[in-house]
C-alpha cells in the first residue's frame, strides 16, 4: 500500500531500547537475519529522524498515513523484538506551532507598548 501525496499523515516516535545483555555483533547479526534494514520502515513511511541515544538505544520518528500504522507494528514485532524493547508515542511537529505562538506573543506585546 502506498499513500497518496495529499493523504493525511501522522507522526510516530518509536523508542528502540537496546537489550544490554547482547553486544553489537549479536544485535546486528539478528537484525541481518530478519532483514531489518530492508523491512523497516515499511514502504510509504517517511523517516523524519533516526537518532542514537547512548545508553538508551535508537529513537525513530516516522511520518506515515494512519492506514500504515499496523504495518509498522507488524514489522517491529517481526524484526525488532528480541533485539530491542519498544515504546511508541504519537508525535507532531511543534515548530510551526511555536512560530505562530511567538508571533502572536510579540504582536500582543507590541500592542501593549506605549
């Protein structure tokens, strides 16, 4: 399933917490066996960011149509479980909101200025 360019999108942040009982060779070997790097994220999902937080794991933020949420979940279950523990958080881009709020705050401040 591929999304139409104008289809509404959600953002999803996924914490892939490292299993510290495994070393990097073991982790990478398991991910390779499961074709993680080809399977995740599923087609139709855009990677917004993918960060390594030392001591925690990886933090992935995806932008995707809501209809693909189940595919993301299935690929995590199929490919990442046993390597990472996972947490999922619906997220949104706050930068445009912050910019609007800053403009509004400045405009109000200017109205009150003598």
